């Protein structure tokens, strides 16, 4: 199954993808995670994109498209994939069409107020990328990752100024993809305001059809 998860930052795409990858036995490919791994490893690409990620702007299409193209060629992506956070522009969607075919685009729908609550309370484990929320999905011990025991961090781009910018970037550059994919008949809207278990169940039901 070749899936794209579309929707604003903070809508819960990564949270659902981490369940769906096991359910469908396909890799979860998050372009944000790929970029953050490059930054952590201090690679040339990481150095190039570090300031862009911190501000909440988009990495240039050429860089992003080349990275995804390479990732989709890896063996595990032959049986399918969940693309989370890609495409984010029309140019990226056009490029993806040349690389592979899609079975569905899942559009996570959530209002702005709820998005801000989710992003501002998000905490992550830097080494594994596991995501928590201070209120909605807290770790067993406050501020500590359940698995590694490491201190959780707040992403730079989950601080207030960057959140504002990311939501504006989403509206201008990514939201047009909803109409783009709706016109192909591939788009399914999912109400992302329910609990992760309910969102996951709704998605599985919708994708069965
Ligand atoms: P979120 O999970 O909050 O939606 P991501 O982890 O997907 O955020 O992305 C973090 C950042 O990585 C983005 O703000 C952007 O700077 C960069 N990024 C991720 N995916 C893309 C993409 N498809 N095109 C351009 N930049 C991207
Ligand atoms: P995205 O990948 O779309 O940026 P995440 O999956 O990282 O979103 O979720 C953003 C924040 O909201 C995280 O702190 C996560 O724990 C929390 N979250 C995700 N899904 C839900 C949900 N259904 N209800 C409440 N909080 C959620």
C-alpha cells in the first residue's frame, strides 16, 4: 500500500503513522525525521537545512525531492510506504507522480486552535524521535522518555514564533495539495480531533473501501 499523509503540522500524522506502519507492515518515511537525522549527524545536508528547519520554512524542493527519491529506492519501500510530510508543495507532488503511484492520500483535518495546543505541548526523544504530549500523551515520568530514560526536548520549531510561521507556510504552500489530490479521487478526509485509537480505526475502515 502506497500512502501519503497530508495535513497541517501537529495534526497527528506521525502518531498515526507509527501505528499504521505495523498494521500494514510498510515503512514510515517522514521527511522531517530524515532532515533531523541529517542535522543530528552533522552531514553536509544537515548543515544546509538546520536553520531552515528551526525557522519553520520549507527546505527547497530540489533538495527534498532528491532525498525522497533516494529513500523510495531502498528495498523496504518496495512493498509500500507511508509518506509523512511529503509532498508539501505542488512541485513535490508532481515529482512524486513521476517516481511512483499512490493508493490513497489521507488528509488529517484539525482546526487551528487544536493544532496550536498539540504543537506547543509536543515533546520528543531526540535519539529515537518518539513523540509525546505533556497533556494528551504524557510519558510515565514527566520529561523522561519511557524507553531510553533520556530527557525529552521541545523542538525549536515547536516554539511559538516558529509555530505561527509553519501554519502560514502550510496554508500558502501545502493546503493547495488538498484540491490537487481531491481532483484525482485519491483523497480521503479523516477527522483528526478524536483520540489516536479512534483516528487509526477510522482510517483503517476508510482505506478498506
Ligand atoms: P510536522 O511533523 O510538525 O509537520 P515535520 O517533522 O514534518 O513537521 O517537518 C519539520 C520541518 O522539516 C518542516 O518545517 C520543514 O522545514 C522541513 N520539511 C519536512 N518535510 C518537508 C518537505 N516535504 N518539504 C520541505 N521541507 C520539509
Ligand atoms: P504531526 O506528525 O502531524 O506533526 P504528531 O503526531 O507529532 O503530529 O502529533 C503532534 C502532537 O499532538 C504530539 O505531541 C502528539 O503526542 C499529540 N497528538 C497526536 N495525535 C493526537 C490525538 N489524536 N489527540 C491528542 N493529541 C495527539
